[in-house]
C-alpha cells in the first residue's frame, strides 16, 4: 500500500508538470507595478540582445552554407511563390500577441523572455550545421532592401515561422481559442515554408519538439514571470480596487 501511495504521488507530480496545472509557487502580492515594469524592461533588453545575436548567426550561417541536400518531402512537391506570406504573414500573429499583452500587462515579462530564449537557442542551432538552401527555393532577394536585412538563406535549422506560433500556443495553452489560433498558425506557416522550399522538412518537424523544450526551459528560468502570466486576475495596480 505504501508503494502504491508513493507511485500515485509521483504520477500526480508528473501530471502537474506536463499539463501545467494552476499551482502558482510565487506570491503574486509581491509583484508591485514597479517590479512588473522592471521585469518587462529586462525582457525588452533580452529580446534586443537575442535579435542581435540572431542577426550575426544568420550572417555566419549564410556565408558558410554548403551544398543543398535531398529531402523526402521537398523532392516530391513543386515550388510555390509564398514570399509575401513568408515575410508578412506573421504580422497578424505578432499583433495578436501585442494586443493580449496590452490587455493584461502582467503577461509581458514572460512573453518577452520566452521569445528571447527561443531566438537565442535558435541562433545557436543555425550556426552548427551549414547546409545550403534547396535548389528550388523561392527567391528571397527581390522584395526590398529593408526586408533583406532580416532575411537569410542559411539559417535553416530550425524553422522560426513554425516555432514561434507553437511557442505562443504553449504560453496561452489554458485559453482554448488562443491555443487553437496559434497551433493553426504554426501548422499553416510550417506548410508555407515547405511549399516555398524555404526550409527542409526536418527544420519544420523538429521545430515542434525543440520549441516544447524551450518553453519548459523558459518556465524553469523565468518561473516567477510564468506564474505572473498565469495569475487568474491582474495584480498590483492592474487589479480592481476593493469596494469599501
């Protein structure tokens, strides 16, 4: 019986970890507006640094790209011009995230820091193996100078277009409508980059697994921000005043 109780306790803890049950470990009353603002500004700094590192990694990976390789899926589908969707399709999703953050500012710190960690880890991955882009890749060098500054052909592994929406789905997992919007966006953009031969299939399918790991690293590294995001109602100056 003792062994059974012990195993049952382990399963309860495992379920809490996997399904992210609402058991905040942080005292939310300790979050003052100043602390929330400071944590948000720190998230902005981390995001800026990660984007700078990502730019340098993209340049390095593109300059050292080697030959293209065969791909089980790309070798069997034609190339479609998906460049406008590739460049501008994520704007509505980012706008939605911005609106969600504006509606509840307590979401801002974890959203910024989790995206920063995603960009930083992806920067590390893309400099490891220098596989060249597919020979049938949709050209990306004819859509304006400013856009080209943020576009590379060697930063293939893993797909950011697939991973970022999936990361947001995990962040807002408890909210069913948002979960399915972001999951749908992840599948949609994964399909888009394959149709344009902008990523190899391994870049797309691996993005889901790597992003899942990144999310749980973010929960571990930024635990207080995560519980703040999952608070049932705004705290500090963002909470409703009590009636006398």
